[in-house]
C-alpha cells in the first residue's frame, strides 16, 4: 500500500514538473524556439548524417533548415509521449479497468498544441492545391497571396477540429460516470472550455502571440459539436440494441 502511494505522489510530482517544462518551451519567443530547434537539428545531423561535418557552412544551414519542421514535430510528439507515460503512472493505483485508465490518460494528454503560422500556411497551400481549380497554374506570388487570405479560416478551422477531438475524449472519460447524460455533456463542455481559456491566457505571455476570447468561443463550439455527436451516436446505438432485444423477446 505504501509503495503504491509513493508511486502515486512521485508520478504527480513528475507530471506537474513535466507540464511546467512543456509550458516553458511553449512560452519561448518565436526566435528563441526556432534557434533551439535549429541547434538540435545541427547536432542530430552531425551525429547521424554521414559526411555532414565536411559540407560547407551554407549547405549545412540549408540542410538543417530542411529538417527543422520534422525536428519540431518530433519534439512535440516526444513531449506528449512522456506526459502520457506520467498520466499512466498516476492512474496506475486507481481501481478501474485498464481500458478506463488508458482513455483517461489519452484525454488529458490530448491538449491541443497551437499551430504555427508556417504550418497553417502549408496546410492552406495543400488545401488550395486540392480544392481550388487552377491554383497550381497561378504565379508563385499570387499563390502566396491567396494562401495568406485563407490563412485566418484555416487556423480557426484547425482550432475548431482540435477541440472537437478534445471534447470527444472528455466524453469518453465521463462515459463510465453514473450520472445523467445532461450532466456528462455539460461537464465535458465546461472542461473543454476551461482548457481553451487556459490555452489563450497562456498565449498572452508569449511574444508574437495573442489570447482572444473569440478563440475560446470557437474552441468551445468545436468541443460541444464533438461531445454532442459522440453522445448522439451512443444513444442511437443504445436504441438499436433495445429494439433488437425487443424483437428477439417478441419472437
């Protein structure tokens, strides 16, 4: 019993410490963040790319710039992988099923990451190429201008979809609770809204970023759509099962 308590408190401490680490990285100004990822890319290239050190300085910088996107996203992935592990340790002593523990850990670790301008522009570029007729034939300048025009919509749609997924995870988390469906829905919506508010408040302290109440509304709306869709699907499945059972009983 004492051993389980030690694991629990140690996991809680490590979890809080790691959340602080993640927020400290997220709170870096854009220039510092880019500089750090470039340094990591430089070291990775020196260690794993044969002949990298023999390349001229300009070619080294060009190569590091090419792999920078992958380095940054791998760092995000690893940060949240570690966060998920700590959530798993924290939930280990809970007297619930393994499935419940996994869903709970995932739902808390799925806090959305704010999309950078560069990423949203790349998404806008791909969307335009797929759905805008004749986009690929436009001059480079006109393509960039068009992508810049739709950038706002792309970013807000990303917010909406991210929190829709978060809302679904909250719904799964609250599923086993012995409370009314209305209580579960409202709890999931308010929990998602709290995550959105914290995310926007955090952005107020980051250079080059702003926190907006409009974004909180968009995020909460996305979460609400995901939550309502989840519970609507569950209700439909439940009703079908009831009808099937009734048919079997009648026959």
